[in-house]
């Protein structure tokens, strides 16, 4: 079955990098129209419709109301999320007095309940359609933020954080898959390249990630504290829930078409069975077909998780995700140590989002054309390691924030290199029919690794700073060493597939 190839992100990691190429058909039409136009007026009138057709997609490129809803949703989602998350570690450590290892464990549980369960959210979206999954995710996120605002014990904090993460595991795959499907439909209907729509979707998410931390910082500066940030995030999701309940279509055309295809396949199967019976063949064809289908499903799981190069990619990517999680663990501790307050943390997160908005597309376009995916992955992990190594070496400068700013800049640059490269390597390592499962597994395996590593990295908050930053730098370096053993990835099975995945 043919399926669209979306440019996949996370709430915080979605990048549309493929630029539209001029179509040879349009060029040919223009070239054909030139001599005809020189021949006289009739040929000129024949050339006019061609020119009009070439311009029409550009004039019809305005997003549909549903696409605008999904884009605004991504924007609001990240505002609510990043108004709270950057300040969670400081709240747990300073506000609730948790030990460093316990703070790391709580943050790891949040990442696992989100990234590790993306496969669950995607499967539920395929089964029930996006509307109920999105609404359930919004409701759970509201409940989670409200609960976190009043949680005072370790057990209640963990429960609230798990609820917040699972809400995103429901919400994000549903919204992202709908955005990809709508981008394909919009391209088919108007001629506007789907990359334009997905780039707008990604930019909206980054804009929300830019505004969210600033909102949280403002609430802290006004004396509202962490509880006010949680309630503000809950209010944002109340608006998202109301908008989707009113505007999101109840009928899912994709599921409708799937049901129609299944009914058609069932009719064809019965007709084939009837023909087989007429020829005296075995009547037990249907059970055998079901058995073979189930065996194919089980073999896909075995093929993916017994694929050594793919597992090495998952481990290398896990090194990045463990490192990225330090933005919520080690960076708040560094800002607190340098300034005596977490209020400046929002500006550093805003700096990270601004870098992605400005540099992601040109940087990825450059690396995709000039650097093999494995090289980009190894280089990105090395840049992330340099970010941790730079913290104890950077002079404390204005406000004491220069070491933290160096970490944010280098970690973000490394992320922009390695995330598209890692996603682009997946189609080279697995079969096409296993690509969806492998893409979900990449996030899930990394989420499990974050859960396992977060308590250990949280315990490093109590050790001397040079030791802490050296150990943290060693994590992405180990990932780079693993990535170096992977296939180069140049060429691959399908160049276009790799470009879209990146």
C-alpha cells in the first residue's frame, strides 16, 4: 500500500528539509510556448493558459482551515509545554527538596512516558482516528498540569509527570500524522509542495517553544512561581481542547478509505476462494491467509529488533537524547548556581528555539547535499559533547550565563545536524515495509535509555563540576563511536525517502 512520506519531529524535534524542485513539465511547456508565441496571436493565446497553470498553485497555496487549526495547535502545544518543563527540575530540587538522582529519575520518567510510548499513540490514532486521541491527550495534559501544580510528595509528582508525558504520547503522533496527511492532500489539490506546509507546521512549533519559556520566566519574575506556570499551561490546553472539540472533523477520511479498501479486498478474497473451490482447491484458504498475515507481523518485529545496525543507531541516538535531557536537568542547576535564580532559564530556551528557526533548514540542506548521513550523525554527537566540555572552560561573563549559553548553542547545533541524519539513516537500515515500526522504535528505545540514564546523570549534580561535565561529555562521544560503525548512508535505497525522513 502506498502511503505518504511525512517529514517526521517531535514536539520539540520536527524538521522539514526537502526543498521543492522545479518541474520539468512546466519548463517544457514554457519552452514549447515560446516558438508558438512568436508565430502569431493564436499561439500567444495558447501560451497564456500554460502560464496561468504554472502560476495557479502559487495563488492557491493558502492553507485550508484544517491545516491552520493543526498549525495553531502545534504553536499552542509548545507554548503550554515549555512554559512549565524548563522549570521542573528547579522546582523538584529547590522547591520540594528532592535529591539529584530522584530529580533525574522523574525527568527520565517524563521522557519515557512521552517518547517511549509514541508507538502507542500512533497505533491508537490508526485504530480510532485522530479526533478522540487528540481530545484525550488534551484532557490528560490539563489534568496532569493541574495535578503537578498542587503535587507535594514524590509519588504524586511522579504520577502527574507520567500523566503529562503520556498525554503528549497521545497528542503529538495524532497531530503530526494529520498534518502530514493534510499536507499531501493540499499538495494534490493545489500543487503547493507539501514541504512548504510542513515547514510552516514546524516553524509554528518552534515559535511556541520560543514563547513558552519566556512566559514561564515572566510568571516567575512576577512572583507567581511554578504553580502559576503549571496553571498557565493548563489554560493553554483548555483552549486547544475547545478548539479541537469544535473544529476537528468527526469523520476521518483516511479511516473511511481504509475500510473501503478492506471491504474491497474481502470481496476479492471471497471471489478468489470461490474460483479455487470451483477448481477443486482446498477450502481452508482464509485461515491460512490470516495466519500468514500474523506471521508477517511477528517477523517484522523480529526483523527490526534483531537488526544489529539499526539497534546501534538506536543506541547512538539514545546518547543524544540522554544529552538533550540535560537541558531540563543540568542546565537549570547551572543557571541556579550562576545567578541564584532560574528566571534566566527561559531566555536560554528561547535562544535554542531561535537558533532552530533561523538555522535548521539551511544547515540541513547543506549537510544533506555535502555530508554523508553517518558523517553528519557523528559530527553532531561530537558537537554535543563539545557543548558539555565547554561549560567548565567558558569564562563566567555577564550575569554568569556564558557557560550555560555555550552549552545551549553547541547542543542545539549538534541536534540540528544529527537528528535529520539519524532519521535519514533509518530507511537505509530496514526494509520499506518495516519503516513505520522502525521509526517508532527509534523514539521508544531512546526513551527507555533516557529512563535508565536519567537517575545516574541526576546523581552527578552532587559531584564536583569538572567531573560532572566530563562524564556528561562522554555520553554523546560514546554515541559517536557507535555511529561510526554504521553504514555511510550515501545513496541508500531511495534518495527521496531519505530526504523526506530527514
